[in-house]
């Protein structure tokens, strides 16, 4: 990897070319740290043509390089927490850099969900799993911008739709927001996160005050906080 990184830095190899070698190493189950640059480099151009999240996931699964890299990173020989701890920073990085396609971010996150939701150690139901990984991305200790929070909300909503296709409806969407609020309150109280460090507050800045989305999440947070205080 040192040689490949040096070749990339000196423009002797493109990121895509390095990613091909990385994919081969991953297919051989070689343990290595794959930089986000190379994870994104293996994302096929055809992904931009996908009309749905499911179609995007299918594109990633069918691409030999992409599947080799992410199957190597997310293989079931790792603990669930290792898998979550890998994808959460990737989601945050994809959300923060506005040059990154939000559709690519959603497809990669959904690809992860499709691989791990049947994992024996994975949290259930899937809405809880999605909430946990989204909140780990949110809780990463660096400032959260409004634009990043908005993109993370978009990723969350699309992951919920993907998990519930073809039965997705408003009731499921509302229930997922309540689940996200409950998990956020639990994380904030457990880790004593307050102010702009609190995951609930970071998510709120991605919603417009006075809208139904803001009111639903704010109400869900209030109810979750009340329930939590009653059980302590």
C-alpha cells in the first residue's frame, strides 16, 4: 500500500488504477486499510444511471472491483461493531464533501445495509440499525454544518425507503423518525452529549424550523426524553 500510495501521490497511477490493485488484495483477504479515496474510486460510473436506490445497490453488487473491495472490508468475519465503525465515517465524509454525489453516498450506505442487516449480531429491527449507523456518523467529533446535516437526513430517509420497499408509506416514515429520536436521546444521555455535541441537536440543524419534518422530529425527541426520565 505504501508503494501504491506513493505512485498515486506522484501521479504515476490514477486513483482508479490503485483501486484495482486494492480490489485484488481485498479479494485475497489481505488485511489492509483502504483509504476513502480508493473506496470511492471503485464506484462505477454506471451508478449515476440508477433510477432507484435498489438499482444503485444492484449496480455496486454487479461491479467486480466494487464488490471485491467492499466485500473485503465488510466481510462477516468481522464483528458487527467493526462493520458499523467503518461505514459511519465514510457516510460522514461523503455527506460533508458537497462535491460527492448524494446518490453515490446513498447507494454505498444501502449496499452496506444490504450486506449487514442479516448478520447475526446486527441490531434489529432494521430501522434501529440504520439509526445507529447514521447517529455514529453524526456524532463524529467535528463541527456539523447545516448542509451536511441536510444530506445526512436525505441518506437516512432513502435508507429507510430501501429497507421497507415495496411497503414504504407515511406511517413507516413517521415511525422511523420516532426510532431515530429514541436512539439519539439514548446515545446523548449515555455519552452525556450536550449542546452542539448532541446528536439530536446536530440532526435538528438539518431541518427547517416550522416545517412538519422539524415538528415531527422535535416532538419525537421530547417524548423520548420524557420516557427516558421516567425510567431512570
